[in-house]
C-alpha cells in the first residue's frame, strides 16, 4: 500500500514506481496533478486499486495505464 494523497503533487514521471512491482494499492488522490507520463505505471502489474480523483487532470490516455493487468478499481 502506498498513499501519496494531499501532498500537492503536480505530476508523476516515468520510472517513479519502477521498483514497486508488488504494489497492490496506490492512492494519488487529492493532489494537484495535471500530468501523468505515459507508461508511468507499466511495472505495476500487481496493482489492483488506483485512486486519482480530485486532481487537475484534464485528459488521460490508454498509454498512461499500460501494464495495469490486475487493476480492478
């Protein structure tokens, strides 16, 4: 479990989570994120839960979610 919420995070860049291959829960909610690099979650094949709500994201693409084969919510 990794909770990075309410931290004023504005963007996440590729490679940030590469060492977290067994991570199942990631909460990035309630930040100021306006950008997520493509394939930033690519190594998170075990991730089941991802929260991105209450950020400043205006668009998302499929490329940002490559590798999330276990994602449920």
